[in-house]
């Protein structure tokens, strides 16, 4: 098993994948990634994938992986933004009622209720759940429990693993 050692190798692999194939590709190559390149590739595949619902367990496992340089998930600007947040946070997640009842939540949350509402009303790229009743769930957490903050897409996204 050859370890991938350069971002260019990863980019060459991912350019051939459409948005529904990127996360499965990440799962396929993740054992060949170490440290910064692992987190770089996870971020790329997570950000550029659609319909991650069916991979929710694998997504959680990927963010839980004990791999050095986890902070490389974020840009310096994102790290600074996260560091300026208060110790106690209110986060929101647009989710199906079924997900809420299960208590087994996805990893993607937001600091803005309006973003959560967008995902239940207008976002239709999760085709596996598009037809299901939805709601916005609010949760109070400690900033120390945040895995990452992603600010690039204007979603004020918090990666949080509740279980």
C-alpha cells in the first residue's frame, strides 16, 4: 500500500470524481493518507460532496480518526474565528424528524439558525432525505467539543460529534 505524499496526487484523483463519488473515494484512499494530507483530503471530499447522508457513519469515523495535525482542517482565518467564539455555543442543525428522534445526529451544524432553516427548506442535494419531514434542532455545547469550524461557504459550519 503506497502512501500518498503530495496534494497534487490527491487533486489528480479527486478531479476525476463527481460530487457523489468524492466521499467514497476518500474512504477508498484514506488508509494511504497521513497527517496533514489526511485532513486536507477529508476537508476537500467533505466540502465537495453531495448526499453524505448514506455515509454518515463513515463521516463520523473519519472526523474521529486519531491522526496528527487535525488543526489543518481549518484555515488560519477559521482557527482565529473559532478561537474568538465564547466557551459556550448554541449550534443548529437542519435535520429530518427521524434523525432527531434517533438522537444519532450528523456532524454538520451551524452557528446561525437561518442557515439551519435554509437546509430544511431549500437545500435539495441530499436526495436520500429530500422527501422526509424536517426540523431545526438547537443544541448548547462547549467550544472545546468542536472538531472544526468551516467558514468558507458562509454557512458558519461547526463540525460536532454528539456521540
